C-alpha cells in the first residue's frame, strides 16, 4: 500500500513539474495588421506586414 502511494506521489510531482515547464519560453508580442490603434507611454504596438 505504501509503495502504491509513493508511486502516485512521485507521478504527481513529475507530471506537475513537466506541465509547469510547458508554459515557459519566449512569447512574442502581439502585432496588428490593419487599423492599428495608437499607443501610449505604457503600450508599444508592433506593426508587421503580412508575409506573401
């Protein structure tokens, strides 16, 4: 019984660690193709031309 609980406990730890790594990484900023809104001092908009 203790071995089963230990196995489940380790499985939960490893799976939660793996899932937490899934959210890490570089995420690019949003870009707008048409009707770009005006930014202010706190917001910077990235305007990108569509690739052909």
